[in-house]
C-alpha cells in the first residue's frame, strides 16, 4: 500500500498538463546541458520519469529534448545514474518517432545494455531486434577489455531471443552455447573480494577471499551453482547465475537445432538410448558440437543443483531457493532428454530417487509436477512403470493442498496440458477425478476455464454417471472441504471421538460423528467409487444447510450450470442407449436431491430441462423404455411449480417422441396411459376453485400440456373427443375471476389462442395426424423439421380456414 504522501505525489504526476510538462522538460534540459549534471538534474529526471510513466496514455515531449536525452545517454562523461534515468524515460515513451539511437560501434557493455533496452522497447521490430542481437554476440565472441563484463549483456540477449529467436544465425548460437557451457561449469569456487571502503579508518590490507559454501554451511567441493553461497561474488559467478536463468529458454529456442546429422538419421532414438546404457560417458570419447556440449554441461549442472537441494539450509530464503531451483533443474533435464534421448536413462533412476526423497514432504509439492511431467514424456522409452508417481501426485496432493490457490492453478494446468498423455498412458487419471474436483470446489472462479478444457478428458462411459452426481454435489463438496479444514485446525484435545448416541449439534461435530462419518468420507473420496450410491448424501446435504450462504459455496454453485451443459454436450458424443436411459432416470431422480442454495435449483433446473430434451432427441425410444419413471415424474402436479423447466421439457418430449414413427414398440395402450396421466395433471391445474385458493402455474407448462395431449390424440383418434372437450373448456377457465386474479392478461389470451388453434386442428384428424405423427420415412428428415418449425404458423392458417374473418382470402 502506498502512503498518503506517495499517493498525492503520484496524483500530481498524473494530473500534470502538457504545458506544465513542457516547461519542466525545458528546465531539465538546461540542467543536462550544464557543465556537470548533478543531484538536482537526477532529481528532476526522476520526477519527469514519474510524470511520463504514471499515465496510461503516452506523454509527448519535444523532439529536441528527446534528442538531448539520447545524447546524454551515450555520453561517457555523464554520471551513471543520469544515463540510467535517461534510458528509463526513453523506454517509457516507446515507441518513439524521434529515436536516432543505434547499437553499432558501441564497445562499452554497460552502455550497450542501456541503448539496447531502449531499442527493444520500441516494439517487435525485427530489424532492430536483430541488430541488437548481432551486436551483443559480436562483443561476446572476443575477449572483453579490462573493466568490461558480459553480465550486462545477458539480460538483453535473453530479451532478444524471446522477441525474435530467428534473429541469430546457427553460427552465432554456437558461439553463445559454448560460452554458456563455460559459464555454467567453470565459474570460480572462491568468493569475490569486497570493494575497499577507502575510509580513514579502513585497513589497507584486504582479506583473502574464502571458498564458497553450500546452503548448509559446508565448504563447497564441487563446481559453483546458483545454490552456492558467498558473501561476495565474482564476475564469472554472476555470469553463471545469469546463464542458468536463461538456460531453459535458450535450449527451447536453439537446443534441438542441428541434431539431425546425416549419420544420426539412420539411428532411432531407441538405438541412441541403448548406446547410452552401455556407457553414459561415451560422449567424452568424441568431439561434441557446441549445442551437445551445452546440453552435457547443463545436465551436469542440473544434477548438481538437485543434489544441493537435499541439504538442510541455514536460512529460510535459501530453502525457498532450493525448491525453485529443483523445479527448474528437473524441467531443464526434461527438455534435454527430449532433445537427446541418450540422457533419458541417466535421468530416470536419478529422478526416481529424488521423488522418493521429496514425495512425503508437502513443502515440495510443486516439484512433483515437473517430475511427473518427465516420466509422462519418457517412461515409455525408458520402459519403467511410473504409475506409483502418478498415483501419489493425483491422490495425495489434491486431498492435502486443495486450499493452496497457486498450487491449485499449476496442478490443474498441468493436468490440462497432459490430459491426452494421461488418457493414453494411465487409467489413474480418470479414476482420480473426485480428487481433482476438490481444486475446483475450493477455487471455483479462477479455475472454471481450466476445467472446461479438462472435463472432456475425464469423461467416458465408465465415469459419466459418477461425474454427473459429483457436479450436482459440487457446492456440497465445497462445504465439506471447509469443515475438513476447520476440523484439522482444531487442537488434538478437541478432536476426541463423539458419542454415537448424541446427535451432533454442529457440522464440526458431525464430521467426526459415526452417523455422518461415512457420508463425509464418500464426498471427500480420492478415487472413483461407482458402486457407491450417492443417495447416502441426503442427510448430509441437510446437515450442511448452515453453510449454503457461504460466499465460497455460492461461487462454486455458480459454476455448476456451465459444467453441466458441457457435461451433456460431451456425453452426447459417446453415450449409447443404456447410458442415455440411465442419465434420464437419474436426472429426474436427482432433481429432488440438490443442495439448498438460493437460486441454485432454478439455474440447475434450466440446464437439466434443456439437456433432457436433447437426450430424448438422441434416443426417442427412451420414452417407451423408461415409461414408468417418466409417468411418475410427469404425473406429479407439484413438479410444475417446483421443477417447471424439467417438467415442461419432459412433457414436450412425450408429445414429440411418443410415436410409432420413432419407436415401433409404441402402442395405443401406451399412448392412452400417457394421455390419461397428463390429462389428470392438466385437469388438476385448470379446475376452477374459490378465489382465495387458486394457485398460479407457469403458462408455458399449461400450453405444452395442451399441445402434448393434442399430439397424443392425433395418434390415437379415440382420444380426440376427450381432448376437444377439454380444450373447449379453456375459455371458461381463462375468463374465471379467480384465474384472472392470479394470471397476467396477455398469458391468458395466449392460452386461449393456443387452445382454439389446437381444437381447430383436431377438427381435421387427417391433417392433425400428419402434422403431429409424421410417416416413419420423414420423421427425421428436413421436411418434417421444417413442418415442426412452422407449426405455429400452420395452426394459425387452420384456424383462419375454419373461422374466417371478414376480408380474409386464403392465398
């Protein structure tokens, strides 16, 4: 947080007008053109930099002033601080049309670094990026003069290869590769010398530098790395650190170029791997190319880093650095093995040992990801069984560390990036989906897009049903994870077993209570258990009602509709008839078993309703095959009010697909059963009652019920008289005072119009039968789809034919 003074200062900088800025720049110019720009000039440049950098829109400075900044920047007589500030201002003004800087001819490495930073800030201009890269490599090729150091150039070179890797030729990359190998492997193991203070009381004798140490304080006996500790560092040690920091990007850009020589084309990767098994040091018997030499030294460097990460650090920050270096080292080893498979066997046993050492320490959880990545990429070639590594990663880490947001993102990103590999190499991935969903349940908003990409890889015929239940119970899982965290934070004395005879008073007590323990264990399971019935969670959902308004639970609930839509879209691609039938039955059953969160049910019902119609479209025969469950659901009047979206789509599907056109097993008796059930429901919701007790039902549901009864009657014409009589009574219903008091006038008007249209259509049974019961050969054709799309218009035409209005002439 900024202090009030800093906030005020920043506000002044943002509000500075162009005229004020112009006058201030003129003052700065006068100071820079003086004999020796001093502290006042530095202070003014700092203020100018703030004014230029504090706004989102670009500030404009006079062209002559910009030219002066470039002149001062390149002047060797100006103080370093002044030149740094000039470069910073020029970078903030990028892209700058008045730029005349060039890196050609610059010998001083510090100046080249500053000028290059300004040139690279102009945008991805290939020519300028290439010129900077060429100049830096040219300076690195030769021995630098006394007082010059390459450490100022490596950050710029790293920026060059990020912006335009193709700007360097293969010959130039070979030069840098050779340099990097030397910097990595041959840095001094003696500490640097402190700069003398030159004070009055300072000693004229300088202490001899001692050796660098390990993080545990032991004297280093092997070569210098990022994890070597010293009070002061030499130039080559700084180059060692910088080379390692850009090593991964360098290998990715240039490490695999030039591998395919004429001789190596005839050898497979397996041949090279077998050769490496015979002698892991065979590379020393032949002359290595610069890229191969760099890979060899980088591999040794990573091995040394991983060994150093096993030491007990004296300082906490060194421990954090150890973990970061371990992750980077394993990642680089993976890249090296991809580029040269002869390293695979050297790395496999080494990394298996590392995994055994760190897998029990939660502090190293992040390091397990690159190790698992390595085995995903190379275990097949090395012919090793890595299932134990994957199982530990996918089982233990999500269960223990789901509440770590940064780890959750990295973990899910790792799973998403490797979902195809996991699906092809191990069944553990799909079996562990209950664990993966803990990350989403706890970190819903940030991870929803990752799970949208991940979910399709978790779904197959074996996991679809269990994932469907889990998605509906996802907010419940969030609440259970909250209780689990709070329970684990309790002192041991308060975790004593509860008395089974005493009903728990709180969710925390219920977590350890024998009555609820198995329910929590099922909800918090780490692996798929398809044989277990989720009905056991009904008491638990009621128990967790006190957490339904928790912000985390509500946020999780908001993600469920999105994932449900994706779930059905993916399942539709592979589901067979039995699976679709099972999903429809479960959909109807689970609509009664949802976590009570405000608004959650309605959102879920909307999705389930539309997806129910899609499942019926995929398999119309399910209306006959699951008739018992469908009749039970559609015959329950309360479902119209409580689950209107599902009810309406279910009734529509009955009218649409209960036809011999879709299923030859559809009989007149079955049509009559559905008709009688829905007739009773429509009668129940449209019967006239005293004014005070008239309930209100969704007009859409009433309209769909009328349409479905008409469709069924058209397919079993003995039902037409009953349907026509019922539809004729709708006028009385909509004109009743008790009804007009609870329904909107426009809704009643539309219901009456629809009833009249349907009744008129039934007056022409042959037309009704064709419209509502298409022949088998056109039931799914474009013609019938067009008939269905224009049904509303057809009903209007029939109505006008039977009840012509003045001036209406059929065309």
